[in-house]
């Protein structure tokens, strides 16, 4: 994989490549955009390109004199002879160690990293002790590459103390250090962090690009088209809905009692429970809006009311409201109009009739 192989974000990849070519990479970058559209993948591939050993040197080439050859060919000793300057080679020791997760100069900071670092169970938030350790690492000398890269995945998970702790490193980054923060909700970060980062914005994946990605994962043409139509340009959402469709195929049908059973089966982990509830709410919203588009006259009114209700319930997922109650209410209100996850997925040809 390389930056040039990431699909659906051509303009964004062009911006990243221009930074590499100019050799003026900001010390702190903020990758923002919807969940599941490729921010982390892009961050990882950008880190690969930054640390690639077949890249041109950091310093600009010395000016030539009148006596130098005007078109001296690159030799096998020259990095320019083996690779372009706007992407990683994919074959050097640095690139291969990123694939294995063993690169000494590239660290991915997430809740799994934190659990291993602090020798504790994985939690939902990134703690201040974790970020302080990142700042300590940032001041160490690189081992394999000329740069050290830290990818803080889902930076919005940092508690406020942790966000305050990273400010100094963002303000005065150690030489050769690049921090890449990925976030789905920019308002989860302090304004002072946002102002100190170079923003790279990602949008939802185009439907055609999402279909190609799903086909590459083994989905049939019909299933890929159906999934992409209800996934709001998110590969992660498409995967969640695919797993939901398998549950429906297995007999987990939805009726009035099914609403309570479904709510009772939510994961105990609050983060996973919220994600599952939001996914189902988005699916119901997609089905309601499709029905509204095909309705006429007074038939639109109850559908409009349902959209309003579902949007209100979706907002409640960010508040201190029971996810079980939100899901039960959504399913029961939707059931009154015959709009349930099973029906929406069937309409998208995900479940055989």
C-alpha cells in the first residue's frame, strides 16, 4: 500500500504528496473527517513515505556551477534512481517494518498502545500518562530513519489533561518529529490544538470508490452496490451493516419484541454500544428518507416526523441517555411505519428474499 493506492481521496492525496515533494512537512498535522473514510490509513502511508529510506535527502541539492553537467543521470547509488519523491518505495527496511508494526521511529498511539504501555485493560480514553510518555519519546533520537512519526489515532479520545500535556510538543516540536492526529469530531479537541496543526480534511468516500473497496473485500457487485447506498461513504459503517445483514440472515428478525431483545443484546462496553446504536439509527434514517422520497402528499408527513424523531435520538447518543432506551424507542417508532433494519437491508438486496 502507498499514498498513490488510496482511492476516493485524490485531491487530499495530492496535497500530501505536494508536502513530500516540497520537503516542507509541518511538524503537526490534523487529519479530520467522518469515521471510517481512510484517515488512519492515509496517516500510516504518509508516515511510511516520511520515513522511507529511498527518499531524497532532507537538504536541498547544492546549486550547480557552470561547469557541472546539465543532465547528469541518476546512478544506482542515488535515491532518485530508485523512487519518486512523493511516495514510499514499499521495499526498504523502513517501509517493511511499518507493515510489521515494528518500526522504531513510527508509533501508533491508541487505546491498545496505552493498555500495553500502562499494563492495564483497554479503556475508552487516552490518559495524560500516555501522552506524557509520547512527549518523552518525541525528544529521543530516531533510530532507523531521519524522522520520528507519532500517529495519535482518534485524538478526540484524549482527556483534557492529556490534550493540555501535548500542547508544548505541538508548539515546540523536537527536530525531525512529526505528529499526526486523526479525529472524526474536531470539536472534541481543544481550540489550541487545532490552531497548532496543519489541517488535512477528508470527506465521505464517493459511492463508486466505496463499491470498489467492498468488491476488493470479496462482496458481490450487487451487495457492494447495496451496502454503499446506505453506508454514508464510510467503509467502517459498510462493514458494520454487512455484519448486521449476516445476523438477519441467521434469523435475528425484528418485530415488537425484537426491539427489546435487540436493546438487551447491546455490548456492555459503552463505546461499542454507542457505535452500534448510531449505526442502526443511521440505517433507519436512510430507510425513512428513501420512503419519504417515494411518498406523495399526506403520506410524507408521518415520515417527516419519524426523521425528526430519529435525528433527536441520534443527538441523545452524545448525552447521558441510556443506549438501550434510545434503541428501543427508535425501533418501536420505526416499526409503526414498517421501517425496520431488516426491511431496509432487504430493500438494499443484502438479505435474500
